């Protein structure tokens, strides 16, 4: 019989960096591409901490052959002396002991503020690397040390003399840990550019040396810091005034930096950071900023009689329409809502940001009366549109109550009431809708056909958007509401599947739907509820067998050629190119696109909010020139375009 005794022998003790290798997801979130790139950010963050301390002004990041990474900086160099309690070199402590580093505050702290994983970053990277090599220039000497999978294999050794200072860290991610080990240049480029914006004056050089014949290099350095960040965010948008408001102040040990500018669009774009960490869900720094912005604008409007006595105060949503803003705070002991650090919770930060923003933005309005009036006039228009939208929402709510909460008439709902087991297909047109309704599994699959192309929400105010019948049907079917009314707990389907034709019009409709979801229900995307169906491009009949070719099965535009490059054409009687979903009968649509056992779905994920914002503005906004430039830059990647 098995021994079922539970005693001291069942308690496992993981030594050193063993827990990181055993459960890497606990430390870097995932072992997929995002986690792979996170290793680079952790080492870069340590170098940035040197820059924030005023000890470093240049960082280099190089992708080496075989996808190794080298990060170098001209900071002070990692300390090489013997640690007073560990009895080993301090650099060895940094790379082999969790929660060790100069970032924990107190009199002996090496840094006033820091980002990263608070002292575990370097050791985690070491633990998850096949090898890691450290070269340190400090005190006139060069020291080197090497590790393999977290274990020291070459002790700290003096290897020469130097007149330089700084650290050079080279590592190779462990292929037994990561599902992929190929670094993406553009992914690193976006994050390093963001860091350069946030660290005024810091020079960051990114090089890709994987191809000797095509070495790629980008240099980021922004002496204007957040002001240039706002200019970048407003790419493709028309500012309503040229001046960028900027303030940089410190109070009670909290450094606050804010830059903002208004554009003639309807979308608020605010990015918030704490110690250079992007707090995606905001937090106390954002709350303090918003309170101060709303108060300063209302007070200014009352003082100069732009807002009359009978006028209601402008709301927060009103004064933020068309706002592009970056908020950055640096604090010695940041507190976050969770390990993922997406929301700052320090209560004292709200008060400090509120105070600084209110004082200096009021000065800005007083010194620029024309700008002050422009902001208030724009906010009043937003308020009127929002009031109209509120009436439209209330009308929809009243109608739903009178109708007994009736769902859209064209919706073929599923019988399953558990949202986690339910999915909805959004399809274009009655023809495709008819095929989908005939193909679906009625128990778990709902189908909502849309009539033509929905409204482009990037170019429309909220009142017009909420009067659009197709958008109202989407909102009603999902059940969550939008904006402040959004409640993910009310979501009726945990898979929202966009299923459009595999042609230009279908792609456009899919993009319009994604634009609506991103701007009005972004939580559906970040929560992992949105998917794109992949209908086949071709049906090949060969004897009694049928084979379908899907997008991505070969080179784009050459899928059929690539298929026959490895398969004989003998015996092929028919090849059908599917132009639309309506051309498929119900059985074909079920087998190829809707059967959970055989279908291909692409999950829509938000990996870079800034990049997504810029792309939606570029492709869906009012300005034609950015779209033309995008086409010119990317047309070569589109082969055999189906028009």
C-alpha cells in the first residue's frame, strides 16, 4: 500500500534560484514571447535606475547572433566588493540571491527610485538564462563573472584595467524554459523608445546584429522628454493649439512630471507611469490628475465668465475629450494593486499630483487665455454630445425594460445560459448570417448578422455612435454596457468571434469592429474575450477527399501554389476560391470555421497600448496622409492583393 502519511518529509525546500526555474511564470508572467522580452527589460531597468540616479546617460541593447542579448551602460558598475553578510562578491549576490539589490530604500539604498522587480530582476534573468556573462568596469579595473542556468561557473575575476565605468551583461535565454527564443526587433524598439521618452536626455541605442549584411540600429534620445512623448502620441491628429503644457515638480519626496495637449478628436489618450512602469489601469496618480484638471478648467471658466451662472459644471469626461497626456511619477516606495503592477495605490501620490497639477495648470490657463477658451468651448460641445448620448442610452434602457429586456431581432441566441460556455459570432450581411445560423451549434453558439459596415467610431462623437442601429445591437447583445457603465460580469458570451469574408471588404468590417471594441469596450480585448475566425481561402476536391487551405498555410497570396509545391495536382477535379461566407453551405461552414474541434481562431491581444492607439488613429482617423504613408511603407508585404 502507498504511504499516505503527511509529515516533515513532504516539505520541499527549494534553494537559491530553483523556484524561478521551477515556476518562471510567477516571476515573469509567461514563458511565451512576452516573458522572453521581459528578460531584456529587467536588465535595462537596472541601467535606467543608474540614469535616474544621475550616474548614467547612455544604454546599449544589442541582439547578438543566436538571439543572445547584450546590455551595456556607462553607470557606476555593479559593486564588486565582498558583501558584509553574505561573504561573497556583491555582484554575485545581485545575480544569485532573490530580493537582493540596492533598491529597498533606507539610508544604505543605492537608488532613490527604481522600477523593475524590486531586486529580483537580475537574479531572475540569470536563473532563466542558458548562460549569463557579466563584465564590470569600475575603480580602474575590469572584472568578469559567468553563470550557467543560475549557477556560478566562473568566479569574479579581475581581467584588466580600464578608464571606463559601467556594466556589460550578456545572456542567452534558456531554450528549455521558453517556448520561443527569437527576439523581435520592433517589440524591443517600442519599449526602449518609451523608456527614452520617460527618461529625459538618456540615450538608448538598439542594434540587431543577427544578419551581418543587414545590421539594424535605432537611436532614441529625447531632451524634451514627455513633451516629445505627447507629440508622438498626437501623430496623425490635429492639435487644437500648438502649446504643450508641461510641469515637472517634486513635493514630499514625490517627483511629478506631466505633459498634455488637446487634439480635435473625441478620444482621450492618457498614459500613466510610476517609476517608469506603465500602470495600465492608472491609479492614484491618474485620479489626482483628473480631479485637478476638471477643477482648474471649471474654476477658470467661472472666473472669466466663459461658463455662465446657469451653466452646469463641466464633467471629467467632457474636459478630457481629445486629450493626449502622459503622467509620470517617481516615488521611493511605490505600492501596486497586484504583482503585475498595473495600478498604483499610494494614497499620498493622489494628493501631491492633485496639488501640483491644479496649481501649474491654472498658471498655464491664466498665461494662455486663448487656449483656456478653446479648451472650455471644446468641453462644452463634448458636454452637449454626452447629454444627447445619455438620453440615447436611457431611451435604449427604457425600450429594453418595456420589451422585457428583449435582445436584437436579428440575433439567433444560444440556449446555454452560462457565459463561460457561450460564444457569439458577429457576421456581415444576411447571406453569411443565414449560413452561420444554419451551421451553428444552437446550444452554445449565437449569431448576430450586421447590415453592412458599422460606423467608424474614430471619426464620431458618442451621441452619433449610440444612435447607430448596428452598434446598439452589439451593445445590447453583449450586455456589458460601455464606458462608465461597462460591467464585465454582465457579459453574455465569453467568446466574441468576428467572422467576416476573406476579402478587402471583410477586412475593413473586421477593422471597424475592432476599432469600436478597442475604444468603447477595451476590457473585452484585455480580458481575452475577442477572437477572429479564419475561414478557408480554397476548397480542393481530389477524388472523394476534400481539402481546405487557410490563410497562413504558405506565403500570403501564394497559399495555393505552396500547397501544390508539395502535393500532386493529379486527380484534382475542382478548386473553389471562397470570396464570401455566404458561398459556403452550412456543413462546409461548420466543418471549416465554426466547429470547435477543427476551426482556427485568432485571439485578439493588446500587447502595446501606445502602438495600438497610433495604428487606429493612422488607419481610422480623419487624416488621409498617414494612411497613404502606411500603404506605401507596407504594400510590399501584401502579395496578390484581392481587390
